[in-house]
């Protein structure tokens, strides 16, 4: 099954396909991943060594650096003296150095911006053999598509389950293994735009926990699907199985523990697919019926520190918002991301702002200036339209002035 994922940037998208991996190809992929994992760990060790030197270096000693150029030279020297490392392709090994550089740069940026510890991922750490999942990146010179088969550098041949044709030739591919053990190939291709007929309608969208999305059009609201809550009994059962079979420290895990862990991972994968399917179907319906979307640029990360953490995570607001934005870009719709500050305090009719923030228990908004009364989330959705500069009449089914006529079917 193919799944168009989030774009690398505005002009590219990822298309992911399932792989059928033979025992020979699986052995080769895992051996390639062992080499890449060793390269990553050497980068971590080198980075820590340079940091320690720069911190405690003697007076007058030069400051050392640990950038991609130094790590590339380290890899070249290692491949020269280690035959087992030279047996693998240099393409994924070089790409994992690039991944290490991006991870380290992001961590240093978070430190410079003084983000709290719970909001940053931290510096890159060692990848352990039995914990890190395999992930191999290949640029254009490291793979070929021949007769429907994916040929990787190093003589690895994989059969791709093509559910649809790629829109263009891929510029890179990432071959990875998920927690269940399935293998996938994620291709980066130029993003295509498929315009839809104009409708003359606009919509404002407000995110929440009780209702995942509340819109200015009540027919397009997205209720909380509760996919995770429905599977909680099964997940709790697998957690108890793992707890009973957890080995003592230093002992290898049993077959029963691995079996329970795989069952739990399979259940989580089903929940993720259901959330993704619900989000995409809803996003396609919203984009098909409206020309412009005013979407609250909501960052749900802070909800993880509240009593609503479990319900907010089950709502998958971030994934739903990404699906909506990507669907809008794919079909040429105008998508406006609106800053969420004070959206619950402003009036969607006259624009007046309340003097005090509304508590979460108060679900009805009453404007003291114009006297309008409306549901709290519905009022916030209308505020999105006003802040985006869209004509609110378009949300009521009235064609805004100057709007293009819809194309004939």
C-alpha cells in the first residue's frame, strides 16, 4: 500500500511502499545497517571527544571542530583499514553522517534558544544493536528501479509492492524497518498539484480535544474518533504480558517477551493507520468543498503536560493538521495558518476581545460588546476566518464578491 507522506519541502513529497524482502536480502540489509550504525556511533564518539577537548583544552591549544568534512575523512580512513566496513556501500554510510550532522545541528539550536530540557531531543546518542530500527538512505547514485524491482548499491535487490505508479523519477529513497518487522521504501519525488473545481466557499477550523476539529460549517466537524481508547484493553493486556516476562537485568529476553512486544507494536500500528485514514478522508472532504481554509496553527505538544494528555494524543491533532495542509497544497487550495493567540477571547462577529480568558469549563462565548452568543469552539473557528482576511459570508454558502464561478462538471 502506498502512502503519500509529508513533504520534504514545498516542492517534494514522499511516497512509501511495502517491500517483499527475501531472506538473502534481509541478511544483506541488516549487515548494511550494522555498518551504518557503527558509523553513527563513531560520529557520536568523535563529537563527544571534540567537545571534551574544547572544554578542557590546555591554554594556547587550538579549538577542534567536528563537522561533516572531518567525519567524512574519518569514514574514508576507517574504510581503508577495515575490510568489513569496505564490503558495504559508501552511499548509506555517507548519508548517515549527514543525518548525524542535522541531528546535532538541531540539538545545538535548541540549546542556543534555551529551550527547556523536556522540549528538546538532546544531543545524538549511541544506537544500540537490539533497540535501534534499521534505516538506510540512498541518493540517486545509490539505487535503480529496474522492471519494478529496487536495486540498491551493494547488489541488494528488493521487490516493491506497487499499489500505484510514482508521479516522477525519485531523487532518493529511504529503506527502513518498522517495529513489527515489516520493510518499507520511501521515495522522494516532485510534488504534483491536481486542482479541483472552484466552489466559492471558505471555512475556518479550530482544533480541540472534545471535538478534534470544529469548523464554521457544522457539516464538516471532525468528532473525536477514540481509536486509541477503543484498543486500550488489548494494549493493557500486552503490557501485562511484557511485565510478567520481563527478564532480569543482564539477561536476554525470552521468546514470549518478544512475542508480546510484537503484538503490542502491531496494535499500535493499526491505531496509527486508523487515525491516518480518518484524517485523510476528512481532509479530502474539507478541501473538496472549500476554496480557502483558515486553519489554527495549533501546537499540541504542551497538552502532553496536562491532565488531557492521553485524550489529546488519541485525537492526533498534529497528524490531522498535517494531512489537511498537505491535501490543500496537493489540490491547489489556499491554506492560511492562523496564530492561535487569544482566539478564544475574540468575538467572531465584531472582533472585540474579552477582558479575561475563558476557563475550559465555559463552553459558550458571550460577547459583551455586540451581545452575540455562540459555542466557544464555533466562535474560534469564525475568528480564524477574520484573521485570515477571508469573507465570512463564504462560510455561510454565499459566494464572496469576485469569487470565480465553479467549473462545469
